[in-house]
């Protein structure tokens, strides 16, 4: 990786309009690299930095959390992909109009407990929405971020933890095209009419502006000095061929733009 990126920086990997599988594969490789570092230390590879992957997925996907592991909710649109994941929670939507952000990091090294990590993710989204003049908060009974005094959900939160390495993160509804995918579906166990997006609250918003603001709000909540925007190729080079480059090639990521 470029010398400008250090383990105490937040590395931001924006994937733009990527397929869901591309982002989750990249997330898996980064999580594996962190686990390898925790087990074998610097003899295996340099310490990976906290890494934020952001994307507006190019195809609609419904992800099922561990609570829905043995069933698929009814009434899901036939033109969307359904994927079982390791994150907590129930079914939610990812795809066009939504900014999905996966934050992969060693939470213990950053001084967080699992509960505080989820709180940090929610607060980073609240901070982001505040920058766009959208008052938001959390509800004690339900995870995620809410607007209109808790009447409408604008962001889902779900994480996976293994040996203090966190993955997955948030799905923030930005554009109005997200709303049709919530109709008739109880995403996160809630009826579609309880879901909203930034465009419905304040009008059209550039998702890239939201992406940059969210990255900086995460950085601030992690108390890191800087966000460095990089590419998956830079991450692969950080691993120096000891872990990562072969995996990127095997997974077909090396050829992607």
C-alpha cells in the first residue's frame, strides 16, 4: 500500500456501482487478513488499517441476517437476489439508491466493545444526516437510525463479530428508488411504510457527497487522524503477496475496475 496509508488511518475503499458479491468478497479478504495478523503478527503481514468499503450496489439484493437463517421472507420481488449473510438482524434491502458501508476493523484494538461498536456506527450515520440538515436518532427497542421522532427508519445496521474483528455495517437509504424495494416487505421486521430515505426528507442528494461525509464521520468517531481514499489494488499490495494478491486473483477481483 502507498506509504501515505498507516494503520492509524481509516482506509476508505469506494466501489461505486459494484455487484454485491464484489463488496462482500473484498470484505471477507480484509477480515481474513486481520485475523491472520492477530494470529501470526508481523511475520505474516503488516497490520491492516481499519477499512471502510462503500458501494451503491448495481443490482437489488435482499440480505437475510442470522435471525432469518432458516427461512426466506415471503413476497420478495422475483427480480432481486436473496442472500444469506453472517450479520445479525433480519432481512433488509441493498441496491440502487442506497449507500452500503462495510467497516472492517479490530474493535478491541480501537477500544470498543461490541455494543459500543454498533452505537458508533449508528452515531456516525446520525452525524452524517445532521450534516445534511436531517435530524435523526436511535430507538431503544430497534437498531438502526430513525427520523421524524422515531416514526421512519432511514438506515439499517447489522454487524458480524469474530475474535473482535467486526465486519458488515450500515445501509443508508439515499435516493427515492430505494422505496419501491421496501413496499410489501417487512425489512428488519418492519412494514415498508415505516421506511424513508434522504431524498424524501430533503430532496435529491448526491450519493457521493453522502459517501464522503459518512467516511469522515466514521473517522471522527474512531478518533483517527485522517481518511485515506484508496483502491482494492492498494490493499492487495499492502499484503505484499503473503495474503491477499492470490486471493484477489482467485476470486476474480484482480481484473475488476
